[in-house]
């Protein structure tokens, strides 16, 4: 039986996953020292146990807490130690774009694999990060969970904001038995990107826009406005990770009927749980 060590950023997801795995949740003490440094202590005995350390790394403080918990678990000599990171932060910097830059995703992957026997992330931004680990690194897809959320919404089309997410859109569309499309983007200059919407009749149609993450939400906001102006009946927006910077969630809601994200990052729009996807991936790993 697994025992889950939760970070403070993933308490709800921990509870959901523990229920599905029939797992125990470890007790963790957290506090701040007077100088602001973080202190964690795992109160539950982990020796010779199959341990999951669960938490996202969407903020710097989350990342520090996660690494401290991972080391604390490692020092207790568990039978197995599995790093499960629903939102793997810093994955967008998976290569050097300019001289003098770090490869951020490599830095944190290497730090995690120092302690963990395996790493699991949910829909990591770029799978190039997986190659930085010498330990097994699984990228969990959650297409079916997103599609299942929309199964009663009478979706007519599924649209990806770019060609990079087209496979996701196609998989969800296949589940919903509809067609998938993507928005073509052409960069004009460093500040201007031209969008070409798919050639579809959106009048009186229910349309789902789906992406891996929503940060500023610029493309989603523009696309939803165009679809609304062209007569779409209902517009749904879903993403795996709701980063929601620059008040993007409120801006998106001005033009759509429903906004949903998963619980990889816990937000008020987290209406889709990835706990079943993580459970299935863990069980598959055991069978292998």
C-alpha cells in the first residue's frame, strides 16, 4: 500500500488520489523560521514503505518545499520513492535560447532524481525534459478526463490554440465523436502574432477550445471573441494546468460559457481531477 507525502500545494489532489489508491496520507509539519526559511518534517514512519511525494512546483516556494519533502522522505529509507509532480514548473526552459541561460528543466529534473526512484508529471510542457533523467520518467496524459467532463455538453468541434496541441484536440474529439481543428499562428514580429482560425461554420455550434495550460490566455481570449462574434452557440474552454497569470481567468470568462481546468494546480476553476489518471499510471508502472 502506498503512503503519500503531500506538499501544501496539492492537498485536495492528495486526498482524491489517496481515496482511489486506498493509500495512507503522511502527517507533515511545516513552519517558517524567523529568517523566512522553510522547515518541514514528515511525522509518519516511511521506512520500507512505498512512498509517493506529491506536489506541484508552480511557484518557487512550492519547488523548495517539494525538494525538502523529497529529501526528508529519502532519508527515511523507504522501499520505493516516487516523485509525482502534477504541474512540473520550469519545464518551458528545456533548452538554452540565448547564451548565458540555464536549462531550468534539467536543473530540477536532476535535483529530483537524486532522491527519487521514478518521476511522474502530468502533461509536462515539453517532453524534452524527460530525457534529462536517468530514472524512469512518465508523462501522464489526461485527454480522457477532459473529454469526460464535456461528454454532456453536446460539443460540435474541438479546437486547439496551436498546432502543437492538435494531438490533444484530436484525442478529445475522438472521445466525443466530433472533428478537431487547430488555429494557425504566424509570427509577424517580436510582439505580433497573426492568427488564422480554422475554416468551420461556428454558427449555433458548441465549441470546445482545449490547451495544455492557460497562463496569460492571449490566444484563447482572441479565439473565443472571434467565435462569439461569428455566432457560436456556446464556447467551452478547458486546460490541464490553470496558471492564470495577469487576471486571465476573468478575461476569458467574459466571452465563454464555461472555463475548466484540472486540479494539478488548485484553483476555483479546477473541475477536472487527474487523480484517476495518476492512479492508472502508477498501476501500469507496477505491472511493468
